[in-house]
C-alpha cells in the first residue's frame, strides 16, 4: 500500500469517526436518561422487582407514545439500572457511579428508607434532584435537604386518617403501642401528635422490645386505661401475637388499627376472626378517584394497562415508581429543558394530579397533597373504608 | 395487686414455654458440648410440619404434634450421624461454625420452600380462657404449659430411669470409658441430637399454634434458649425449668414496672448477674462444664 493511499485510509477513518462523533451527541440529546440502583437481589428483591416494573412501565408507555414531549420536541426515555443487592453501602457506590461515570443528571430513589437516607446524602452533595418513590421514614425529609422529593406519604402521616376516623366516630380514648424500632416509633409518635391536633385523648402510649413472646403486661396495662381505639405499630410477627393477645386479655376496642399488617400475606389467614375489622393505612388503592393529567387514565385504568404488560395486578409499589417519573416529566415540560437546577426548582413547584394521587411538595420535599386511604378487613377481605370519596364500603365498628 | 399477680402468672406460663424450648438445646449442649445454632431453625421446621399436617392433611393438632417431633427427630439423627459426628470431640469452634452454616442453609431452604411470609395456625384454642382465683388463664397458653411440663418430666424419666438414659449420661461424662464399656458412642450422640431435635419439633408445634413463624424468626428462639440454658445450668433439666420461669417472670415484671422497651435489657442483666455470681448456672453442676473444658 502506498503512503498516499494509507493517508487516504487514515483520513477516511478519521472522517467516519468525526461523522460518528457529530451524530452521537444528537442521538444523546433526543434521549433522556434516569438512573437508579434497586434491590434486584437480596432480601428486598421481591419489592425491588415491583419498584422496577413501575419505572419500566413509565418508560414503555412514554416511548410507545413517541417519547417525552418537551418544548415541542420528543425525547425517548431510558433508565440506567444497577443492583444494590439490598445493601446500603453498595447502593451509595452505585449512585456515585451513576453520577460521576454515567453522568446521569436525574436520579430516582432506591427501595427502602435506610438506603434512601444514605443515597440522598450523596445526591444532595452533587446538587442533583432525587425523586423518592419508596422511602417513607420522616427522618429522610427532616434534614433540611433541598434536592429530595418524595411522592409518597411519609410514616409520620400514616395514621392521620385513622385518627381522624376515630374523632369522627366520637372515639375519644386512644391507646398507642409500638415496637421499639425506628419505623414503628415514627409512625406512632405521628399518631400521638395527630391525636392532640384532632382532640383525641391518648390514654396509653408505650413501646415493647422486638421479638417479644408475651405482650400481656403491656396489654393488661392498656386495658386498665380503657381505650376505645388502639393503634399499634411493628412487624408482622409481633402484630400477629398482639392481635391474639388483645382478645385473650379481653380488650374490646371499637377500632383496632395497625401501621402495617392486615394487608400483608399471612395476616388474615393466620388470625381468622382476630383479623376481622382491623384497619391499616395504605398509600394507594385501585379505588382512588384520581384521573391522571399526564396519561389520562384512572387508578383502575393504570392497573389494567399494567396487568396487560406484567401479568399481575399492581399493588402500590409500581404506581409510586411511575408517579416519581411523572414528577420529572412535568418539571421538564415546565422548564422546557433539562438544566438540573431549573428542573429541581420546577419540581419544588409541582402541582399535579396522577392516578396515584395529587402531588404537591412542602419545603421539606414531602408530598402533602395526598393522604393515606384506610383499609379494613371485612369478612376476611381488605376493603377501603376511608376517606369517603375513596371508600368501597362503610366502616364497621366492633360491638 | 391483682394486676401484678396476673402478670406473674403470665410469666410462669411463658416460663414453661421457655423451659420446654430450652430443653432440647440444653441436652445437646450438655451431653456433646455442641452449641446448636440451628436450633431455632429446627423449631421453625417443626412449626412448618405442624402447619402442613393440620392444614393440608387435615390432622388434629394432637396428631400433628408427634408428627412434627418425628420429623425433627429423624432430621436430628441423620444430621448428627452423617455430619456432626465427624466433628465430635473436636474443638467447640468447629461445631459452632458447622451449626452456624447449617442454620443459614436451613433458613434459606425454608425461604425457598415456604417463602418469607409470616404464618400461624388460625385460632386452634380460640380466645377462651378459664379463671383461677380471679386470674384469667388462656387455654392456649395453659396447653403450651402443660405440654412443656409433660415433656420435661418425660425427658427426666428417660435420662434417669432407662438404659438409654444411662448410656447418654455415661457418654456425656466420659466418651472413652463409655466406648470401653461397649456403648455405641456415635449412635448415642446421634440419638441425643435426635431427642433435642424432637423437642425442637414439639416446641415448633406449640409456636405454630400460639405464635407466628417465618424462616427468619428461628434465631430469636435460639437466643432465648441460650439465655435460659446459661441461666439454669448446662444440661440440667430442673435448671431449664427454673431458668425459663425466672426469665419469664422477670421479663414480664420488667415490662410492667419499667418501660417495656427494657424487657430484654432486664433479661440480659439477669443473665450477666448469674454469670458473675454463679458461672455454672443456677442448677448447673460443676462437673459437666469441667469435663468438657
């Protein structure tokens, strides 16, 4: 090969490379990338999968419609996923990678409060928005952070509607009991504050140690305080024991609510009659009456469309994920571009209605527009009984 | 006063359950110097067997209980004969590591077979209770207490009045002398582990009826059994009863008089006190611990 032809070859290659390099940014401009690390393996894998399905469902829906419509242009959506193996330290490393190596500007929350707290330290440092779909601990939002936004109700708001029900039912003596553990403590402390606000007297409030095998000392004391409503918080094992012993010690509250339990698998089956008429607040149910202003579907419409793709009815996990992406979408449209700081400011001003519920943030980044629905176990089935515009059926009091 | 009496009674009932639970752990530790960290998982297996027997085979609880015991007895025998005997008379750390690993394997096996869902048998005893001297006793807890006491007496009889019991005790004191007297030591070890397993199985059946269980819940039972055994004394049957009741009563009184959050703290403080003042446990004999070194 002559030197001139070699030169021509090199020039040709160069021009191809140059050509590519001018084409590639153009492609990247039409593609918006989000990033997240989820618990795809490890002990939170079940939830991690549901979370991912909700994110993916947004991507699929939007891309099928040609992409996100921002300032008269269509942008396809892509999410960069990593697996945090249900481990906090791994998660932080992966978010670091998303930010510094993958250059992702728009971050989606991981699964779980503990991991979210750690990750948000990092995203705040980088001044990048983090829209949280699955971190309910109020401690996430109480640190004065400016770049975090949670679409879900945080734990300290869980019991609000249950306490409100109590006050509407003229139940005035509330007993509170929780496992000595952060999640339950935040929830039950929230209930105590709400009781004060709504004029319900807290006649008993205590905590017990995790994994206890006998709650009768607590319950005997509670019984002496004569409550007409009990709200308890803790993990399922203890809540099953509690439900049994409440009836064994002869406590007969008009209403019995749990932070979580009644809608979890195994609770109703294990407890039978003792599960009847118990209450639990839920983030979302298929009956919520909201019509999505971005996609136009109702909660039920969302569920149907989701089921067609993934073959199962969504619980609240997927739609929470989808809502987080809708918050970004709305902000992009407001800004008409993708400058992270401007997007962050637009997110702070969010005021939208989604099939998940209305979304509006306070200055801590908590969604204050939505409230929890309350589910009651009736004839062994969970049905929504509160608030009235969501209720499938009427609340029943214990005789 | 009524309240305190009720709480103490509840503590006694709880203590009976603790004692029953600790027996299987105690005998294995006392005789073979094996701290069985998989004990809680064996209790969980007993609970799963009971649940399957009741819900899927439609057996009454009275029939499901021996079935659960048989399942964990067999499991115990096979484990000891096939695996643990190879480590017998080695350093206690070897068996600790082995049972730690075994526990992880069993937890994950249970997770695969039964999922992580929390389960429990519905309303076997109902909410009913009877009254003694103005104190109410739920049938469920009373039954657990009765079964626990029956098992304790049964084990006492087995160890003291049968040739097998003598063989177990002899092996425990001095395996070499036992071997020279014609005792089949590996067989005795395997039987001892199997008896411990059977007790775990029965405990599991009781757990299934009154508590809830999941693959990961076993560890809290191992922990409680450990505390009761150290309190009462290694390998001692009366020790397990006294340790169990003491722990049950003290925990409940702590919940009543202090903040309930201190329940475990008080339990472990009691354990520390006993360890400082009477290191061999309340009813423990010096001999056991020293022979095993």
